[in-house]
């Protein structure tokens, strides 16, 4: 049975369906239980932030410096804390996925998580915020 999920092509933004897919399909492969718990808490917070606006919003991983400026004007609207360890743990799970390169959804999410992981590994920080989004695509899984 095939299923369709909503995706967004921007590397810095994730739809509800993308976050849910990461939680359901990748999180179980996180080896370290402490990291699995922390990454799971992060993914649940991201998913919950989009629960009532699945088709009109996405989570945007805003660079911390930009977020600091916007939060002075708009207030702190962050969802949760993101650590490089959380993202690295998710990124490393792609090694455990059979036939990952031949499944479009895994290739799509691998690119996004890889981009975020590389950004964080360079010493940068991000803050996830909800943004309005209307440029969704559909992908079969």
C-alpha cells in the first residue's frame, strides 16, 4: 500500500508529515537511548507545533542570530531546543536504512537532515519556529 505525504523542498523547513516520518521511521534506529529520548522529545514538540495547521505551516530552522533579532520584535516563539547531538543522531540513522538510496523520501529527508547537521557541526545554532507555508508537494512513500 502506498501512502502520500506532504513535503516542502526548502532544506530549512519541514512539514508535519516530514517530522512524523522522521519520528516513525528513523527515530527507532537511534542506538543511544539517551539520544533517542532527546531526539524523540524534540520531534514530538515539532510535530505538536504543527498539529492544527498541517497544510498551511512548516517548521523553519532559523539561524540563531536571525532568531535573536526577530525575537526582540515578535517575542520568543521558539518550539524547542535543538542540539547538534539530536540532529547528528538522526543523521546517523540513515546508515541503517535498507535501500535508502532507492527510496525518494529517504533521499529527500537525508539531504535536509544532512544540511542541518552540517550547519550545526560548523558551530552554528538554530531555533525552530512555525512559519506559514503554501509550497507543499506530495510524495509517495
